[in-house]
């Protein structure tokens, strides 16, 4: 049996199924044809809704304008992909820029491929078709990964990494975006390119260690990364240097070094002073200074002690 005959019979079977169950067929202005389970139709643009699985956070007006000019000059060269929903409307699978461009041009109808697929397949196709395009930020990819995980569309982390074309370790970095404080996530929703997954992982660890008190520092750090002032890979060191906050413990350090100058103008380190959370650490370069401080410390505690003044 020839391939052409097989396709003809399959088309006939699909057409017969549509006729038997018209509620499953597209409500389109004009059905152009059927091709191996895909219905080619002209669909009203106002009956189409965006895909909930669209990775992109923001659709730029400039990109839509450019697509509209291209369609105005060359026509709609490629159909969008949609699926019909139970409420009679259509959900986009692929082609949001084309759809928005046709609306901008004032076109009432758009050429579409209407696919008969279930929720899981539609979700994965929508994500897959969009990921083929360049220009997605790490945060936008993280949103898609979270959507897939939340809805259990893919089983294991390894399968997830394979689907998104990344390493397993990257999946954990992508997850870090949603372990940041809500204020940080709100900023990313407005500016999704603000930080990458490396920075997200470092800031997540910092937030986990330091809690609510670290939110303002995290926000400032994100702005520093976005401006290019600090590399994402060095953001933890930048926080420690500028805020005196250790990247592993929730504490601010006060560190001072003392230098003495002789009559001849020569300098000499006398020691250093380090205070963190009420704990003092002093280092002396001169033994006589250490003994002098030891006497001062003992006198201080004797003065402020009650009862027995004997040191144990």
C-alpha cells in the first residue's frame, strides 16, 4: 500500500470522526483542510488565548511591531499552532508574536493548525517549540521548569534536564530562583534578565542562612549584578566585603587593623581587632602589648563582677 494512499485514508478517517463528533471540531471561519490529524483553519483572532506555558515573561512591543511589518510585507508565511478548548475558544501552542502582530494589523482571522492533543502534550509542545528560539533568560527558563514540575509533566530530574537541554546541576540552580524572597521574585517578573541561575543559587543560600534581615542586601546585590558592577560568580564575596556579612553565618564583622609608626617614620603592625556577634578576637604582634591587655581585661572583669572575684 502506498504512503500517499495511507495518508488519504487517515485524512478520511479524521474527517469522519469530526463529522461524527462536531463538538470536537474547530469552530473556525473556514476549515482549509486536514493533514495527518492537524486541521488547517482560519480562526478569529479574538477567540485565541495565550498559552499558560509560554516561557517568556514579557512580550516586547518592538518585537511585535517588527513581526507585524514582516507580515504586512510578506503575508503570514507560517501558521500558528493552537488547540481547541472545551469552552469553544483556542489556546496557543506556538506563534504568540504572529498572533499579536495580526491583532495589531487589524486582521480578523489568522491561519492556524488546530491540533487535537491533551493537556500534558500541549504543555510540553508549547514549551519545546518556544525553547527552540533564542533570547530566553534563566528566570524565564526557571518558570517553565517550575511549571513542568508543579504539574508533574516530567518524572525525574534527569528527564527534566534532558528535555530542557541542560545539566542536572543546572536544574537545581534554576529552582533557586523560587527560593529567593518574594520581593526578589517580583523584581524578576518585571526584569527577567536581572540575574542568572548562578547568582540565584548564591543568593538563595545567603537568604537561607540569614533570613528576612538579608532581603535588602539581596535586592541591592541583584541591582549590582544587573548593572554589571559585580560578576554573578562573585556576588557572595561582594556581600561579605561591602556589608561585613559572612556568607555562611548570619553575622556582621567589625574588623580593624592597627599600625604604629616609629620616630624614624617606619610602620609596624601592632595587631588586629575582630568582633562578631559579641565575640571578640584580638591578635597582638608584640608580646608586651598582649600582657598589658591581659592586665586591663582582668581589671575590667573584676570591676564589673559581683561576689567572688577569683577567676576560674
